[in-house]
C-alpha cells in the first residue's frame, strides 16, 4: 500500500528512527520531515501527506496548535499524536481538532505501525485512557446536537437557568412572580422535551450542552 507520511519531531535522530521503521516495514512508503509545528503546517501543504505522525513538545509551535491549524486548512488529513506527553488536556484538545490516533513515543514499533495502518484506513487507534476521553467527547457532542434540535421557550430557559443556579421551585416562583405549580409545570415540560428523568440530570444536560446563559 503506497502512502505519504510526514514525521514531525524536534530531534533529527528521532525522525530518522521513525523513517527507518516505516521504510523497513514498507519500502514503498514515501516519508517527509518537519522539526516543529510551523514546518509541519508548511509541509502539510507542500507534500499533502496521507498521514502525519505529530509530536507535541517542539520549539516555535507545539504539536497541539499545529494539529489545529492543519485540520483547519486540510480537514481530511489524518494525524496521529506520537508523543511523550499524552496528558488529558492534549488528548481532549487534539481529539476535538480531529486527531485519529495516539501512541506514546516509547511504544514499540509494532504498536506504532498498527496505529499507522488503522488510521490510514480511517479507523481510530486509542489507548484505554484516550478511549475513555473519546467516549466522553462523543457524548458531549451528542448532547450538543440534541440540544440544537430542542426548542425551549423563553420562560423554560429562564427557569432552567435558575435551576442550574440551585434555586428551588418555591424560590423560582417568588422571583418570577408566578405560582409554584406553574414552575413545576415548566419543569415537567423541560424533562419531557429532553427525555430526562430527574432535575439533576436536566441540570447536567444544560451545563454540558451550553444551552443556558
């Protein structure tokens, strides 16, 4: 299988090691190099790789911001983070930008090659930790998508906002100059529209879907 792969890492020795691993596995793979995030963005446009192996800790521009810029310009480009630092923040930021795989830099060559093959087939390659984060991000996206399709009235949003702030139905009734029964009626409508069962779940939904002021 022919492929064009861009290796982005600061130390030249590590880039050469990755290139050797790739060529030993498949001599037909064409490889390119970049030493930092700025060079990575330039090379992504010049060589149009099928896949980018991206480190994070680099001078001039780190891998996280390079990923964001590359995916913004070339949304179909596939990227794997191969880094010593796969912290929660990096995983969340780069997954949101569209990274399809994560491999620790100390991972053995077979695991790195497995990641390359999977991502080039448009599959994900995730460690147990990154898999957990991927599922969390997917759930948030689902909630946001669902919230867009739900139409809330102005009064419902007002009451939902006050529920999030911790007010009881009685307190909301006093503040809005309406009866507690009316507040409970709106609360029931909110639960029906969202398909949720409890006020606590409704509050979590509102916070994660960003539908309140």
